[in-house]
C-alpha cells in the first residue's frame, strides 16, 4: 500500500515538472546543452512556418537570404487575394469544416461507446472487435482506396458528396484505441457501486467514466481533427467538383496545376498554405497542455 | 504499446463482496454464456463493428476479389464481364519495373527515415525531459509540423527546395544540379527528410512519455554506481524506451508504403522518372488514372500482406528482446 502511494506520488511529481516552470538545475552546464539543442530543434521546426508567412507577403518572390526578413518595399496582401480568387477560400473552408465536423461527431459519439465497451464491458465478440480494431490500425487506409472507390463512388454514387467524403473516416480507430486505453485505467470497482445502485450502463459511462477521462477525450478529439482537416488523398479522389473540395484538396490541385500561370506562384501557394495550416496550429497551441499523458491515478485518489 | 500511451496505475483491489457479479443467478449465468457478462457491450460496440465491416472488412475482401479478376471501370449502368484471371494481376505487378522501383524507393526512405527519427527524437526528448525554461514552447514547436496539413508544409518545402530557392542560395556551389526535388538521386532522400521533419514531433512526445515512465530510481542508482552519461543512456534509457523504438520502425514502414501527397505534390508525380514513386502513388496512377483497378488491387493486397508480415516480425523481435 505504501509502495503504491509513493509510486503515485512520483507520478504526480513528474507531472508537476512537466509544467513550464523554470527551475534551477543542480548542474548548470548540462542545462545549457539541453537548451542549445532544444533551440536548434525549435529553429528547424519553426523556420518553414515563419518562411511561409514571409513568403506569402512578398510581392515578388525573394529567395535570397535577405528574403527571410520582411522587406518593407516588397510587402503585399495580393497573394491572399489571388489564392482566394483561384480557390474560393470561404467555400473550401466550409467544405473542410463539414468534412471534419462529421468525422468528429462520429468519433465522439460512436467511438467513445466502442472504446468504453472494449475496455470495461465483457460481451461476446469483444475479442474479435478488438482484434479488428488493431488490424484496422495496422492496415493503412490508403491501401484500400481502390475498393473504397469502387464501393463509395461506383456502387453508391457518393462521389462529389460529403457523406462519401466522411464515410471511410467516420470513426477514428486511433481515437477508439485511446478511449479504450484510458477507460481501462479507471478501476472497475469505481463503477460497480454505481451499478449496484441501479444506474444503467449509459449512465455509468456518461456520469462516471467520461468525466474521469475528459483529458483523453480532448486529446482524441484533437487527433481526430487533424485527420480530415489535413487529409488529401481521399477527398481528392472523390471530389472532382471544385465547389465541394476541402481546402487541402483545392490547394493541392492549385499547386499541381494552376501555379504555373500565377504571377508569383509561390506567394499564392504560401498564402493558401498559411490559411490551411492556421486552424490546426492555433488549436494545438491553445490546447498543447492536453498533449501530455495524464496520470489518472491522482484524479481517482483525489 | 499500451504503456506508451499512458501509464497504468496500480489500485488496491476492493473487497470481493462489493462486486455485483459475485454470485450470478441461474438465468444470469445463461445470458452470460450466450452474450458475455455485459451484453449491452454488444450494443455499444455495434456501430463501430458495422463501420469496420462495411468500410474495412468488405473493401478488403473486394480488393482480393478484384485482384483475381479482370476489372475496369465501365460507364455507369453498363454491365461488363469480369472474368476470373487467376494470378495474372499479381504476375503483372511483380514483373512491373515501376513497382520494383517503388520498393527500392521505400527502402531508401526507410534507411534514411528510421535512424534519423530514432536518434533525433530520442535526443530531443531526453533534452526535454528535465525542468528547463520554455519547456512548453519547445514541445509545442516540435509538434507543429505534425499537426499541419501535408499540403501546406509541402507548399513551403517546394519554395525552400526549388532550384532558385533559399536552400540552394545558402548552399551556393554545393547545391546539386538538377535541384533536390527534380534530381534522380536526391528526390527520394528529400522526401524522407521532409517526412522525418514532419513527423518527428509525434515521436518526441512518445519518447518523452516513455522516458517519464522510466523510474527515477534507476538513474539515481546508476549515478551512485558512477555510471557515465553514455552508460546510463545504454543501460537505462534505451531499454526503457524500446517499445517506442519498435513503434517508430513499424510506423515508418507503414508510412513509407503509404506516401501519396509527397510524391504527388512535392516531386510532381513520383518524379523524376519514378525515382520517388511510392506503392500507393502507383495504386492511384494505375487504378484511377489508367483504369486498371485490378492491377492496383493486386498491388494493394500484396502491400497489406507485406505490412502485416513486417509488423508481426517487428513485434515478435521486440517480444523476444523484452
């Protein structure tokens, strides 16, 4: 018992350390190396994004070193106008939103049910369902594009259709897996008293299990969001009508075809890239704290 | 894999008599035998099971079926004969030089991507695994490429790596001619490095979580014993994160086979001359563009088998090591 407590405490300390509080390291020299390494890393990761913004504001593409800094004489918003004229940014963003929203809804409702069942309920077929989930996580969706194309576009005529766009992603299996992992951590005993009190399983799930795994839900939702928002291949295959294309597809087609005729093709591409990147990046910056593994033990001990 | 996502805490078991299922009645025992202890689980799992059946199992079956038949897309409503052709599609796939080239490309991708990902993400995760200033900023900045759409980041990399782009400006006379993305020797390495850059943040977080699960006592014991930084890395850190390393190799194989947006947009259709084509790119090209879904399905089925075999192999290897 004391061992368990100390282990939980150790977990709590490491969680606290993950907060962004500058603390004094016992050996300052090693801390320096860490910081330099991390700074180089941050520069490598962030430079393309910085360059995206700078490039999107250039009147004429400046690819020399001086072009990495905004030049007052070479700044324009013209590229954003150009990409908007070419793609119809508003329409494309709405399409992305519908596609992403549908997947989020499906995963949130049906994925949580499945994750809970897989973790906490003993029923016939559970092992099979779990095995299929793992198989689905293993077999990449891309390898099934031909039969999916046959089924969804040819058999059901759902090409150029939101439903056809959403269907193959409707329940995100990674999210189901995350839900299962987190529901597994909730001790069964916690539910048993509620069940004795006569609460039905849906109530146990929504009133007891879900509040305990709320951070996991947010994490899974963020993961699920980036799937359809960033997805290119599937919506590219099934939406030939530009008015239905999500932003990623519209921009991808622009890169592939129209870029040759624009006056500053890179400027327009950077502008489109910035618009496409912004929502996901902003969401992750806001919710980055939820991207830590949560020690549920402390929550239960409360 | 499970302990990577989140640590499983230990809870003291409650008293046995509190369990509601301690003594099932006769009828309960019967339902349990038929549907399990919680039959409602079947209801909860049903939508997901249906999703798997309709959009995974059936397509998988259909892919196998198509791959054994002569199949092409006819005009809607027109019924065309689709004769059984045995292994003809598979022979066509296996003797196709473009397919062989795609597999060589994937090998190049793996040779560059896996070691680079393991070393860099372990290094950065180790650096992050301490109380340092701006920790949240660093973690977020590493994750940003991972959450950004490929299409958007490819847009920037096209700009950076273009013949007259900033990277070649910095390199000056060292820049390769033709430039990176249109160079036979550099196109695939460029894709591999781009993918490493894009997905590294994900693996840094996985390694970080694994590192935080390595008991601090092990490091302290090693320090007391006078173990050097290198020894602690080899004896404590690397075994502690082995599961993640396995996962990195596994996911890299799967990613490599599935590259599509990169060869389509970054290297303009698997170019130059198919030197950056990936299997999925070939599936798209042959199946949709050239209307040979039978050939494409055979390639897809072979890839599914390959991915599963490799995954199982890596899995077994890791279990033996553990």
